[in-house]
C-alpha cells in the first residue's frame, strides 16, 4: 500500500512533542528497507530511534537541540560510517516553531525559523544532500514532509523536495494520513478546500555517483525545465493573438503573459529570440516575423 494510516503513535518518543510522527510509520519503513544501520538527523523526541532499537537495528539520532546542525555539520562524519537508511522529519517551515518554544533558545539555523519559504527550500535541500552523502550506495535516504496552506496560499514542500533532488534516484512517494492535528479541532468558517490531513514520505535510492555528479544532474534537470518553461511561455504568447507576429509584438505578448518571469530575467528578450531560433517550434516568415511551425515539438 502506498497510503499509510496509523491513528495511534505507539509507546515510542514523547507524546507532548509537537509534530511527532507515529512510531508505526518507522516500523513499516524499517520492515520494508531492512537497514542494518539507521540515522535520523532530526530526531526530535527520539521516536524513530526507540523503534529501531526495539527492532534490533543499530541507530543514531541527531538533532539541533542536542548540538548537531544538519545544515553545517556532516552527518557522515558524525556517524563515522554510512547507513542503509537515513530519514529526517524536519519542521514544515514556520508551521511549528521549535527552538525557543518547544526546546531551548531560538537558533538561527532552526528550519522552523527560516526567513521565508525560499530560505526553507534551500536549507532543506542542503539537509537532503547531507543525508545522501551519509547513505550507502544502494541505500535509501528520505524525508517525511507535509505541505502548508496559510492565508490563502498553498506551499508544496514535497514538490520542491522532489524538484531539487536527483530524479533518477526517487523510488517512491508514500502518503501518510495525519491524525490529531491541532487545526482539526479548531472551528473555522466554511472552507472551499479541505484542510490538509496528509503528509508525504519521499524516498530516494542513492546511486554510485558522487555529490558533484548528482549536483550536476540536478542543475541540468533544472536548466531543462527552465528551457521548457520559456518555450511554453513563447508558445502561449504566439497563440494569444494572430498566428504570425513581428518580434516587437511577441515581446509585448510575452511581457503580458509572464510579467513575473521577465522581472527576474534581465535579458529576457534575448531568451525569447533564442527560443524562436533554436527550439524547433517556430519559423521565420520574413525578417523579424515569426509563426508557430505546423508540427509543435
């Protein structure tokens, strides 16, 4: 089953720790992966480690509250050897603030104290790459993560995780039902969309490539997505008016279709020209005039 649901958290960890994951989830992960050695770099109240030890699995739990910083310290160096399974359950952005509230004093590197979602995405990617380095070749690394809906904006943390890691290493996405969430007991005005009541367990299998190769693969995938995005922006601009247009009109259509995109690209007009000339989707009918080709690729 790719959908997991455990309403009871079991006897492991601390039931008072906000955001605690059911120990039964870890039992299922361990049963599927069968690791000899397991690492949790954001162990929280220790649920995962207690489950691992009950199942006679060697385990190491690390956390910011006990002095380990997953965005500054090497998991592999601290562990002393790679593990067959490295899974984290980080904060979901600022949904629950941990340092200074759940434990200790406020800490600048606490993922629940990121400046914004972009900061959180960047730091969580670094954590996942850190986990990958601590995983044996052929081993599994992953994250338990939920999405967030706040002030009318939906932020998909899991989608960002998938987009920022090697696509050829992703092995599964499990859906985990949430139980006992505080917002579920609160009264709200009628909602158009249901409250989020699920999380994701994202698992990757580490291939033999080095970190530099993996980063290169990620960069190439992102560049490919960017090229496809620009190609589709220009295609949308072309179908929004007359099928044939002068370059100056195409600029105007692109500016209207994707104002946010051009704000972040100083040389966006050059990008438009590059798409027209090299993507294979367009043909020049006269100097400065373009139209979509018969066959769109």
